[in-house]
């Protein structure tokens, strides 16, 4: 699942606004809004960590092994604590 979907689900389930998430994560409203509206498709690792801490999500990503290519990749997931 993509990060914007995870954040949108959390917003819906916890009745949070973009401003609420920005405040909890110590990020500008514009950063959170850009992610949620998909205008900002790539986010910095620091932003992902701030969001995960602010939202009480232990991880946005899960490491997986692609055996055919013998390489790791990451998929978007959410684990709400």
C-alpha cells in the first residue's frame, strides 16, 4: 500500500485533518497535504520517520526478498501500535 493511502486511512479512521497530522509529526501542513493529495510522490526518509512517529505507526515499509533477482525491495505497509 502506498504511503498516501496509509495516511488517508489513518486520517479517516482517527478523524484527523492534515493540520492534525502535521502537528503530531512536526511537519509543515504543505508537506503532509502534498503527500495526501499525491502531488508529492516521493518523500524523504526523514519525513517518513516523522510521520510514523507522529501517527503511532511502527513502520511504513516492509523489506521483502525477490528470490528471482536475489535482491531486496520494500513495499508499503502500515502497522498501527
